């Protein structure tokens, strides 16, 4: 499957899950800030990606689990620690951690949840 | 008034599908306002009945260990009116089931007539960040609650 084909299917997935128009969905779109996704929508997106691509997405594999409440030393004073960044790089390699690391406030991680991130994730899964 | 919008389960295949019925009667006061002289089962309450059928189907799959709440209705379509004397049959199919929640597709029929269909997503709220401290079992399904309608073929106790 080419990345164009994956993008088209991801876009259709988001049109169904979020009720957005297909021309609103670009690779750069952020799921929350640009496309209006709310927490439950992430579960909906996971279910739809699983169905549309015939893949299985275990919990925490696509969207990282809540870092802050993990109490694992990954977050200090609202910032993701170096250790936390390293963990993210291993656990969610489809997320652009280099950009996030420039201003690693916990709440900023959501801006990394982009359409591009979904496409990358699916590419790795179907490879 | 108890918030029961199904009367009885008629079929349950664990983890796969469930059927429940709801008998619509003029004794339900809201039908006299919805609408005066033209009583129609409100679509919102049909959706609630569909969610109760699907929510129990999902809850049962996990032995009622999670608190199942209706989180999102991506799609619902109404095809026709339901009036006093009708028996609604809700058929829910479990489409997804994960630690965080699940989803169902539900149809509502009166006899052979399709009157509504919906896709419903549930969240296991005890599994989501802010509510992890909840240690109670699902209160909806506790003794005397909605679970009593699950005794397939028997009326709610």
C-alpha cells in the first residue's frame, strides 16, 4: 500500500469519526486543535483504523497513555523529562518527538497527534 | 420513574449480539406531550433503549467489571414512527471491545419494519485517567438494577 493510499483511507476514517469534510484533512492537521477531536474520538479513531486496515491496535500503541499520572518519573513540573522523551521515542516512534522536545510541556504532546502521525503509524503496521 | 428503556432481553449471545424488547404504551406520560393528539415514542428514548441493549451486551462480555457509559453516537438514523401498542425489538451487535471501551451497531424494528439504526461507542470510564480511583463495580448492573432484564425471557424483577 502506498502512502497516498494510506492517507486517503486515513482521511476517510477521520471524515467518518469526526464529521469533518475531506478537504479539511491534510497531513499537517492536528486531530484536536484543527479537526476538533475529543477524548472519546481517539477510541473511535482506533476502532475505525483497525477495521479499515484490518490491523489490531493494542492500548497505548497509537496514542501514548497518560504520562503525567504514570508516576514513573517521566514528567516533572509539567515537563516531560529526558527519560520520558526516550520512553516516547521507543514506545511511540510514529510521533514527532524531535519537535515536541523543543517545548516538552505535557499538554503539547497533543499537538503532535497529526494526520501525518496516523499515516506513519499505519505504514509501520501494514509493512 | 426508573430509567429502564428496555423491558426484557429475549436473546443474548455473549460477546456477539443481544436482542431486547420495549413495549410502548399510552400509560407512559411523556407520550401525551410528545405529541398532543399524536403520541410517538421519542427518538432520543429509542436511542437510550438501543444504548442499554448494547451497553449490557458489552458489559456482560467483561463480566460487568467495567463501568460502561455511552460516550458517542457517530451515527443514528430514524426511519419511521413508533406508536403505542408497538413492540420495539432492539438488536445490538458487538463490533469492538477493548480495555478502554467498545462499540455496537444496533437496529430497532417493529415487526419486520426497520424504524431506527445506530452506531454507539461506549467508554469504560473506570479505565480513563480522571476516574481510575473508582473501585465500585458497575452500579447500573448491580442487584435490582438494569441487570434484572437480562434474565432472558423473564420480565424485569
